[in-house]
C-alpha cells in the first residue's frame, strides 16, 4: 500500500503592511500608473491642439502594436513609417517583446491599460453581483444556460487573435496603412475626442459590455499584440509550476484566472494565453502549491 | 529556481521601462512627425514625398509640391470647399490617406 501525498500546509495569514501591499495590489498600482499616464498624455494633446507650437505627443505614439505594424515599412524603406506611427511605437513594441521574451506576457497582465479597463469592469460586475441579488441571479442564469455552448466557443474563439495579428501586420506591410486602426478598440478609445464613428467603437463597446460577463474578452479572443507577446513568451525561461503533491485541487486558481485557464489540472502553466498576472499564485491557499519559477526554455520543467 | 511574485512584478516594470529609457538615452526616440530624433523640425521637401506627414496642411503640400489644392481634392474625391489649412490626417477617408497621396505625388512627378 502506497502512502498518499499529504497537501502542504495552509499559507500563514498575512497581517499589517504585508496584508495590504501584496503583489496583487502592486500590480493594480502599476496598471493604474500606466493608465493615468495615457490619460495625462491624451489630455495634454487634446488641450494643446494639433496646430499648437508646443510639441505634444499623441497617445497613439505609445501604442506598441503600432510598432509591429510599421516595422516592415521601417526596415524596407530605410526609416519611414506607416501613417500615425513614430519611432516611439517601435521602441515600445521592442520593450513589450523583450519583456515577453524574458517574462512571458507580463505586459498584458501588468501594464496594458486596455487590460486594466477590462479588469476594472469585471471587478465592478463582481461587486454588483455581491450587492444586488437580481443582478447576481441574472448573471448566474445566463452563465448556467450558456455554459456548454460558451465552453465550446471559447476554445475556438481564442484563435481569432492570430488571424487579426496576421491580417493587421501583413495589411500594413502591403498597403502601407494601418488596416487594423479603424477596428481597433484602443484606437477608438484614445481618439474619442474626434467623435468619429468607426467599427472600432463597436468593438470597444462589445469589449466593455462583454467584460461584465467574461473576463478580458478582448485579450482572450482578439488582441493581436497579446497573440504576438504570448507566442514569443513561449521562449521565456519563466513559468508557473503547480506541485500536484501540495495541491488540493480546490480550483481557486482556475476560478480566479482572468484568461479562463485550467490551472488546477496543469503541471506547468506555459499557455500562450497566460498574462502572468499571478492572481492564481496570490489566491492559492496552500504553501508551495503554485509558484513562479525560472528554468531553461524548452527543457523539461 | 523560485521567484517571489513581488520581485517578478518589480522586474517586469524595470525591464519594460529600462528598454524604453535605454533607447531614449541612445537617442532612438521620437513621438512626433514634427521633429526628428535630434529635435530638428521636419519640413516637407519636394525632393522626397516621404517627408509628407499627417500634421502638415493641404496648403503646405500644395505649395511645396506645386500642385493646386483643388487638384488634390478632386483627385481623392474630397469636398471642394475643404479649407487649405486642414491637416492631412483630418482628411483621411476611404479615398484618401497619406500613403495614397505620397504615391500619387511620386507618380505625378515621375510619369
């Protein structure tokens, strides 16, 4: 008779400063700081106006995906860009890709303001469910009825982002313009002051409303930057490790994962969809059951 | 090797901002089409259509490339009453964008 592995002990309860300043609260602060930076840049650019003699940066100049779209043109033309992009787009894109190469899709989970907005809306939805019973009942009914279909769709909808990535990058390379711009919810958001209707505005609306029901719908299904970052992140030496012996399979990790990954059944979490938010690590009640590790890429982990 | 999640978060911020600051220190940074990396003002040049930027006005392009503004408007099916002071980026539509204008001006000067 073999002895059954005993789960590790429960994590000690944090008190005082340690209870407040966790990696999760630090992540929220980082996300907030980057979101406020973009709000500031947008406000300064709008208030100065396009014709101003004071040089102000457009928020578009900080979009990393613009860097991916203009990269081909920049190389083949010897230094020119597709309209609406600048050298800063290439630099920020390089920062995102280097971060992915070293630390997986951490940009998505820790920095991206659109990801943060989706997090905020989903948290608001969770708050509403907690305090308003009719809303909670409606969400539960929708979830229960739609669960089988949604589980099936969720698996396949995740491939859309690779199509968007290929279309937008090759489109910009062939036509010399950002073919994705009019459909981009981020572009629609930062250009809201122009009051022009684009399909991107519809995509933004769907993303914001969808965030009430599904966590990070844009990131899961359609974000081309997340697709590029996730694919490059496969080369990263960083990964999440679930120790089966220490785990009680309580499913808390899976339930808190904003990308809907099945963490409680995995051994190593190296999914391209993981945004490295580490919510699962923070919420895991057991010592050493779920940890961030560094190893050699492609080696047995 | 195990990493503390807080340390991981700090490393994410340091790497991301570090790459950007590194490029900035090396002089590889520009957030506007109005200036180059050295801060020198960019002006349209008749010799190079790639100097045309979205912030430039219809009037500027018309003057530098010697093409009457009504001809540009007509070529791209833009309203004839468009003020010459309009920035090119504000004229973007299904029929007009900076790349199309550059190509047209290039072909016009080298038939």
